């Protein structure tokens, strides 16, 4: 049966199975969802077992469990390791969602739900591609799945899991769908990911909340001081001011920057889609360069004091912030984590105390575009979208990809099919239905290219 016919015939069942994953609120960042993590892992295991894999199991880690499955074609055949994650980002603020984030719906040609794209929807495309290849008895290689539950919190347990199970995870290449394309009309393959460093900062002033009239002007306000500290971390050129931060930053060649400048990019459309009047970033770099090859600093959250209804004239005892930096090749997230910690501690005024805790991080990754696995992915996109994809470095981070290369010694090809408009990590996450099926088509063609190569 032709793939298009197979997908059309099984569309209702495919969505039912995907939605059975999405309805589970597997939010790894929130402890109240601990039981949901195991529930989602077990559902993944059931679905992989139904594909016809030889083995399928839920394996423990120091954190959330890992799902592993394997299908062997035979010795002498290449082995593909498919990676995905079943954990999702928190859904707050709930009031900004148009529908319940854990009750998936199909509307306006899109699947709307948390995890529709990142990463339940994208990972599930691989399961359906393998299902088709097995049904048609044309799977040309050995296949392994590893689906983890900590990607959104830094994959803290996965390096130890990989070290312990190196033989089990042995493969020729790793295949991942957890990235985005430039657009549906301009397909692209992510060839580079930035690294990540993430901190939580706690600033303490007086021993308790104080009356702002009686004590204001005499006692340091932790929120005021935290805002000053954060503001000092970038200059008027939008460069990060932490000493030695740029020591290991890779300066991309003139040739690659020139190549990036040829990528179709409509800045006015980009601004309109985000409803902003002006773009902002490091001086001397284009938007695509700022989001692909340069490090950045962001405040991901800040809170303290009174934020309820009405007024309360309080000088708070504490203030908090969550900070992150996206990193580029050669920047080590552990080193950057310590640099930020030491810098903030050194510049904090004596009127407050500051506690800077690195939470998680990961290093960057670059995929060569001349390896056969990349060429097979390229052919897959060409088949699905009717045009050759562009190689593009993207701004996101998948910390475990660098871990795979370090521990398992193999490259990863990033066959992502998301769009920036899919609102991953935000309210109203969505995934276009046609991209979901085009993704399956591209993945199937990836395996067809392996068959052609092995003949």
C-alpha cells in the first residue's frame, strides 16, 4: 500500500493514539505531575509494543523513566537510534489558552494542545513511519527508540543512563524530530543547536516584609536591587557583561555568515507575526545570526513582594528571578554557570544577600552536512516538500544531543518539522496536520534512502 493511502486509511486511529499521549499532563518541571511521568512512559511503551518492536520496556533512571524499544532486522545492517521526549513544558498562564491544553482538538487544520509539537507530536511521527515500514515489510535497518522524560528540565538523568547502557544504545546515527523549519514553504534542516545555562537567583534584604512608608528609603528593597543587577548584565550593544563570558565563543567565518545572509527572511513579516514594532539584539548581527550563532541572555521569570488585587505598601524581604543564557559552540555550560554565579555575587551590594543556583544546562551541537545520514534526511524533505531543504543553525537547545555525541560517539540528524508559529513553550501550542503527515513522509523516505544505499 502506498504511504499516502495508508495514512489516509488510518488517520483516525493515528490521532487517537497521539491524543492518548497528549492527554497525560507530563510536566516534568512540576512535582505534582510525578505520577503522570510514569503514566506517559507506560503509554509510550504500549504504543511502541503495538508497532511490532522486538522489545519495549520502561527503564528506571535517577529521575523520570526512559522508554526503550528495539527492532532488529539483522547483523550487518545499520542501526538508527530514534530519540524523543515525553515531558512537556508547564502550561501557565492558563487564561491565555483558547482550549484546555491537555484536551487536544483539531481546528483550522491544526492540532491544539501542549505537546502537539514539542515533542509528542514530532516524536510520534517516527513511530508511525516505523509502523508503516514494518507493515509493508520494507524496514531496511535495525531501529531503536529512546524516549525520555526530562528534556524540558535539562535531561539531568540521561547522561548516567547513557553511560550505563552504552551497548544497549549503540547505533550508527541518532534521529531526532524536536526542531523547527524556516517555514512550510522554505523547508530546512537544523544543523546547529545552541547550548543552555539556567539559574535561579534569590535576593534577600530585611528579615521580613516591612512597611514601605516606615522603612522605605532606609532599607534596601530586594526587588529594586535584583532589577539593577539584572539590568547590568547586558550593555547598550546588547552584549553580556559577565567577565570572560565570550572567551570561548566561536566566531563564525565570513563565508558561513554570507551563506546565512542568503536565507530567505522577511523581517517585516517576522515582526508582524510577533506583533512587535522593532527587533532588538546584539549590535552588528542580523536576526538569523542573533538567534543561531550568537549567545544570548534572558530573564525567564521574576517575582517578589505583593502582586495580588489592590494595593499593599510593602517593602519585601525577598525577590527571585530565573535567568538563562543560550550558548554557542565551544562554550561550556558548567563554566558559564559558574561565571554568572561568581559575577552576580561579586557585584551584589552589601545591603542584600544573594544566592545564585545553577539549575541545569547543556552544550551546543553542530551536524556536518556532508555525512550520508544528512543526505538521506535531505532527500526525505525533498520528497515531502518538493524542494531541497536549507541547512540552518537554530537558536534552541536540546542538551542531550551533545551528551549523545560525547558518550555514544555518534552524530545526530535533526529532522524537525515545527514552525515558529506553533507556539511551543507558550499558550496555544499547535501543530499543522499537513506538516504532521509530511513529516512522516520525509521520515519514511529517509529509510528508503538507506535501502538504496545498502543495495
